[in-house]
C-alpha cells in the first residue's frame, strides 16, 4: 500500500475525501483506464456534421483522424473497427429525445398530411385531388382535420380559421413547417420572413407564428405523430367510400375525427377530448365576435369622382384623397381602404351586375352633397306630373350614366323648361323626341321645343312666310335664327 501511494504520488490531504472505489482506482488504476489515455479521443459532433456532407464516408473520416493523430503527438489512433464502433455509439446518443413539458393552451402545431384523396365528379367520373390539413394541440393531443382542394395560401389560412372555430379559441403560438404558404424565408442567421397574409391572420387572433427549424420534424412532433395516426384512423377508413363534394367529405371527416379524439389514451388517463375540455380549453384566448376573413391586397387610385374600382364596381373614398394611391383589402364580404397604413373607410362588397356605385354621403364635397338632395324618385315624380313621355325621358336619362348623380343636372334643366314653355308643350316635345332618339338629352329637347315654337309662330296669320313655297320646303321664321342655343 505504501509503495502504491508513493508510485501514485498521493498524500493524505488529496485522498481523505475519496470513497473506497475512488481510492482503489487512484492507487491501482485499471488497465482499461490507462489504455484510454493511449488513444486520441474522437470529436463525435464534428464527425456527425461531416458525415452529413456529400461524399463523406466513415472510411475517409478515419483516414483523416489517423493522419491527425500521427502529426499531433505521441498518442495512438483507434483502429478502423473501434473508430466505427465509437462513432455509432455517439450517433445513437445524439438521437436521444428530450421530454418537453407542454403548457395548456400555449400552442398548436399545424401541417399538411402527406396522404391525399380524390373526389369523384358525379356526371363525368373525373377525379379531383384533395389534401388534408392537420392540427394538434400538444398538451391535450386534441386534433383537427380538414380536407381542401389545394394547398394555396387561401386554403391554408381558411383552414386555420376553421380550426380556431372548432376549438373555440386561439393559442398563443402556431408552430408550422417551412411551407411557402406560411414562411417566405427562414435563414440560419437573421429574422424569419413570414407570408404577409399568414402574419395578418395570426395578428388578428393574437398568435405568434413559430416556424420549426428546417428539416427537423421533431420541432413539431405532436402534429407529425398525429399525421401518422390520422392517416390510419381517418384517411385509410375513407378508402372504400366515394364523395362527390368537399362539404360531404368534411362532414364524414368530422365524424371520424370526433371518434379519434374520444378514444382513450394507451399510456395516459382519459382521452384527447376529455383532457382538452377539462384542462386546456379554458386557457385558450377568446375569439373575436367577428370572424377573420381571408383577403387579398391591391393598389388603386382614387378618381375625380372620389371612387375606386374593384371588380368593375365602384366604392367611394373621402374626396380629400382624389388622385391618391390607396391600398385596398378585398375579402369575400368587405372592401377596406387604407392610406399610409391607416384605414380610411370600408364598404360591404357588391356582387351581381357590374357598374354598381357604393357612395357614402360624407365622402362627397359639400356642393355635391347639396346636389345629392335630389334623387331618382323626386325627378321621376316631377316628370310623371307633366306626362308619361316626359317621365320616360327622365328615366332613360337616369339609367344612362354609371353614376346616377351625373344625370341630375340634365334632368333638372330639362324639367325647368316648363318655366319658359307649358307642360303640354314639353310633353309633346318629349313624345316627338322619343320617336327619333333612344335617349333624348336636355340639349335635344330644348332644340326640338324651340323648332316647334318657331314653326308655330311661322304658321301664325301674321307670319311673313311664303305660302306658295310651303308645299316644297319647311321655312323657319326669322325669330328662329335670332335664337341662340
């Protein structure tokens, strides 16, 4: 014992706190321990990173390792078989999974399932491919599935909207894959660039989008696991069924997913549905009263009539923005107009025939608002009192213009001809005008009523017209040429 202590160069102060085994190893080091010091250790992390590179093999790495050992000192390299064994052990250790303690209501993981399905056209038998959106709440493993006709941005965002309605709330985070409908760019260094529409939807629901690291399925292990289970429990069960509409298919999926969520866990008490309802649902953020609508953006210029054009219909903007470029968000039901990132107005979206005008009175200049006191009903009622032909002319004038207000000045001028002529003369003139002109204007009516008046004067007994020539030509009186239009 004394010789062993001297050989190990140990004193009492160094070993007084050693255990029996530690003292034995210090005095009589084992053969394996001393043997380890003879060899250069492996840098397992470096070797694993190198193996991922194209063309790099274990043999090549071992040869580089031997060369390094020979040039670096007096210790020996491992033989190839031992090198491979140690490397395999290191790889297995890096595959060890970490247990994540999920927080109720904190996040939802979303992805597209790899499997697809087909709808069948009932008339032609043509097949239409269908894709599956899958979402899972990691805490409860509560799962949602929806079939879509494509994997584009609108389908992706609408599936999220339906998901939040399904769970009746929204989590604080959305963990997604790096698909283009959600993530534009995910660099190793720097900030993640998200799809603008996806970010807008997340902001509405007060969610943060956290993309998983590229090529790391374990970053969203819950939904990856659910995809595998859903493929068996839902998609595989549809293989002998035929559906002709997406609506019917999603009704069937809803029933299958309900059964899936109600099944008991194998290694945990309760079911997905029970854990969600009793432990997680109350931690979700409440939804807004108005559901989010997917929208597309466009730039439009406000015209002189203080309207912008969207799908051949026209929506008013405050007249102060005439000739300004504005940003327009177009959803299924709403038109929202922004200037310098501030919303300045919104309208209910119009469908049906093109050329409709949606005008808010406050958007009009003051003089236009005063003109706006006139309306179609008022003009038609006035014309109706004069006669049916006058009414018909006024109606055609009002229908002629894209913006009805554009006809108001002409209608008012036409009806005010009764200040200079009788109502009977105006009615007769309108009848004559309708026989030769599809939509007579104020100018047409005024010219005709003047000609009729001059003819009446020329046929008066005091007229100086030559009666012999009256059978060959219509001779206007002198008063006609004195009139100016």
